[in-house]
């Protein structure tokens, strides 16, 4: 056995904000680190909506995990999916049957979409926004709706094609609705002959009584006003009862819509059942303030997969929480190996931001409350700062500068339908008529098929 193999082995499941932070903080520790993720890239999720609305290309907000750690000699990266965790045997099992033994385990698997018990019925018609393939699928649906509306002679059918409903008025829903309204008013206004901005309807729906419920009431009101100035129809205190091919159903009737986007609920994902730990209604695992399981000091759960209360309320599922948890979990692993007592975690809230559109945003930073241009400017620079890779920062910054002065979105290519998005949704009219592409032959598009050289 080599000297390296004799070192304690830390296995990290998940290459998101939390998992990456743990691996980086263990760079100089006397351990072997193995980071496992079922995708080969780290994704900057806060900007996914920009890919979905043609503002950015997929690779602009993704970075290869192997490249992140190529100079960290104690870290190996595995492309794979963990299907089982054996705490007693100190092993994790991958989908191909391979097993990895661990001395310390960090679970940072994040969250997926929660359709509140209607996953199979609603998800084909209302995609969520957690991964690149989903963002590309939403972009395809939005752009195809405009293309179909341009050639649709029936006014009622055209109205449905040009109705875009976003379910969920949190930061993701607000940002999506604002971007869709800007596309209608500015980006595509001069590109079509029959589709005019006054025909497009963007609706933001939520069962809650206000948008951005986690923000201060004044900022929530300011965000709603900015959305309405953009032309977004805000429907609050209106729970959804169904989503199908016709649109969105409510207690008082149907809102016909061709494109519905889900931003209302999330649920922890990954092999969390095998941990044998208590979980909350959102599937998150209850952990101690030292971030490990109550009955196992060598198994940590962090980020969106963890349930930890502070000041009487669960910590929010945001990137800052995941990164701070990752940093603290790495420090506690170091302490455990040194025979020192582990310390409790306390989240330091550095503020919250949400953008609504061009020069429109809200920011909640401690006692300070900002809205409008200055909040938007702050949002821009913070997101540029946290992007991984100099190239990504430069490209995103240039794209935003260009879009600010020209009102254009340069990633407006329509890809074939991503394979994961198949389910039950039938091909659209454009997909059926264009080159005779229907059925499986039309569904070969992958995330990697998006090339910056082909952007229109």
C-alpha cells in the first residue's frame, strides 16, 4: 500500500457550491479526497435563468470539475452517481457497482424539483430549472412558441402560444418572469412581423400573498412594482390545482398557456434514505450544529440537503449557506483527525439579492435595503465575482455589457429536444413539420451540442 493510500479518505458526494468548498479547504490536509458527481461540471445555478432566456450560453456558467482540481494533488474526481451509503461498512456504492470506502463522508447532493405529489403529471408540461439540460429545454420551448405564433392564423391559439406562466414567485420565478417580459418588449420585438409585444402575456403565479417572501416587505412591494412596469401580470394567493397540455388550472378555471415554468418547490435529492436519519418535509436531513448526523460524527450533510435551524428557523437553501457549511465541515474534519473537539456552525447572512430586469433589482444587506439601478449594479458584480474561471467571468461580463446597450440576447439558438426532457410531451408543430423531424430521431440534442460558434 502506498503512502498516499494510507491517508484518511474523505469522500464528497456532489460538486456544487458546498462540495467544492469542502474539497478546496482540504487541499493541504493530510487526507485523500474523492469528489463524486454525476455531471462533469460545476454549475453556477443562480445564472441558469439567463441560459433559459437566451442571455448566456450554457458553458458560460459551467466549469469542468476536473479542471478545478487538476492542481490539487490530494483530490480525485469521479464521474458517477452514488446509489447507496453504508454507514456501518463505511462505503458508498456507485451506479456501476463500484464501491468507495471512506473515513469521513460529506453529502452535498442538493435539491431537485418538488411538484407537491404531482411530479409525473405536471413535470412534462412545466419543467423546472436546476440543470443545464433543463435550461436549454426551457429556452427551446420559449423560442419555439414565438416561431409557432408567427405562423398561427387562429388568434385564440396564438394567444395561448404567447402566454408564458411562471409558477413560483421566489428569486428564480421573479428573475424568469422579468427576463421573459424583456424578451417580449425588447429582444424579439423587431424580429417578427406578426408577433408584437402587446400580444405577449407573461404571468407570475404563486399561492403566497407576496413575491420574494423571504425579503423585507418593502423590497417585496418594490419588486412587484418593477415586474408590473415590465408588463408582468402578477397573480398572488392563487394556488395551482393542475398543469397539462392546455395550461395551468386554478380553482376558478383554466389559464391557457403553451409554456409553463416551474419555480415553486424543491426537495432534497440523492441517496439520503440510506443514511437512516430523520428528514423534514422537504427531504432534508436533520444534522447537528457541527453538521454531522446526530448518531455518526464522520458523516456530514451540508447545503440544500441539510436541515439545520438557527434562531428558530431553518437555514435557507442558498449558495452562501452551502459554501459556509462546506468551509466549516472541512474545518471539523481537520479537527476530528487531530483529535480536537468539533465546533458548532453559525451562518453569517451576507445579504440577499434578486434581479428583475435591466437596471431593476432588490438587495437586502443587513440593515440596508436597496432597489432599482444600484441594487442591480451590485447584483451584477457579485455574480461576476463568484463565477468560476477567468474566461467565464470575462464572457459573461461582455455579454451583459452588450445586452445592456443593445437589448439583444445572443444565445438564441433552438436545439433539438434534450433527451432527459422527453417524458410525455408530444412534438410541437414546428418539430413535426421542420424536416419531417418527429419521434426519436428529433430528440438527440445534448447539452454539449451547444456551441458558441453557432449562436444566432
